[in-house]
């Protein structure tokens, strides 16, 4: 299904196929396009549900905001890195315990600062280091081994899979290895939307704790100026988490939930399609006008856009 089109100088020069599902306030499917029942990897959109699993397994944090970072894909800005180190320190660990890959910060300013200072990639800079710090802290609480916490057969990953299955409301169809080396659980796009719907509407418990932390601290979930951050700052109550390969899931209490997968993994198509889907639910805010299209430049001047075609 064509979800977005790339328009340059009034000419459609490209398209993005994909799938999208929209749930109403009751959790019923009210609109969809493409394959929304076959399995897919939600990538980092899994993270909030995995954080629920960590809390159910006994994770405790000094600051509720830590749950936002653990659920996020941070940009490696200094306040992200400091908080990852704080989570580890509280658990009696250092960043040497992290098993995510070494990387440079995603944020251009932070990456530039590291390079200018003569620095190099570190595991703590990697955008999934918050999740890994949370995983390690959960292992410490339970006395589980730390050297193989990424293994799909590790007790930690078992409890996280149980939580994701519970929230998504369907069995995990496939388990893969995500970019950070930890397991990623595959299920349908509809199940992903359902999981976010449950998180956003949760009255209490670990689900509410995770949702509240994410909504209160969106900069910790993504980073300064990132789409997830802007959406949560601009739409009261909205819960959002994007993932690699063109995935994003959002939910708005009292309105519904949306999950999207761009088939070719094109990240530029993700947000315009999301804006279109949110408007179908009656969600309206100035930030949606700002994010409805992605500019295309020619000679440094805007000459076109990526826009929703659905």
C-alpha cells in the first residue's frame, strides 16, 4: 500500500509503501492499510513494553524519569549520558558492564563535541544504552548473571518476552537480534498498537508508571528536537516511541492508537503518515501542522516535500 509520496518541484519522484493500523478509544480497529496482522519487528518501539517487564521483575529507580530513558532511544546528549551512568552507578555498576555496541552520539552537537575533544565511540553513547542499563539493573535486583543478559535464553529476556506478549495480546511470532544486540520480539502491527493503547490508558501499576515517565520526560525518550519529543510536547497525553526501519507507535488516551511500518525502512515517511492517522482520530494540535510534511531541498531552498498519500 502506498502511504507516502515524495514530491519535488511539483513532480512525484518517489513513493513509500507500508502498513498502518488505527485503533479507536475502545481499542477496536477503525482504519488500516497494508498488512497489519502478519508479524513484523517493532524494533525500538518494543522498549516501553520491555520496561514494564523490568518493573514487573523488580526494577526500582531513584527517579521515575529513569524509566523514560530506559524506554527510549536517546540522542547521546550529555544529560542522556549522565543519566545512563547514574542508573548503572545506583546498581553498583559502571559503563563497562554495558554490552551494547560502541557508538558516537546521534545528536549532531554532541557527536561534534566528542570528536573535537579527540574522543571516540563509547557504549554509553549508543542510543540503546538506557535500555541496557535498565536490563543490567534488573539483573542485579534478581541476582541474575550480567555477562550474558542479552541472550534470548537469559531469565531477564524471558520475563521481558512475557510482558510484551501480555501487553500486545498475541504470542511472539519471532525473536531476532536488534541493532544493539539484545532480543527484539516480532508480532503484528495491530498488536503493537494494542500494546500502546493499553499503556496510554493504564490506570495504575507498572504500565502507568512507564507511560507517565515517558510523557513527562520526552527529551529522555528521544532527544532535543526529535519527532517523538515534539509530538509528546505538542499533544497532551500522547505516548510515542519510534523504531528503526520506519516503525512508530503512538497512543492518545480517549482517542486511540496508531502503529506504522514503512516497508522500505524510510524514516522520512514515518511522521507524515502518522500525522494523517492521528487526524483520522480527531487529534489536532499545531505540532501536527509542523510535522505533516518533511521538506525536500534544492540548492538549500525548499522545493518539495514528503507527504502522506493515505
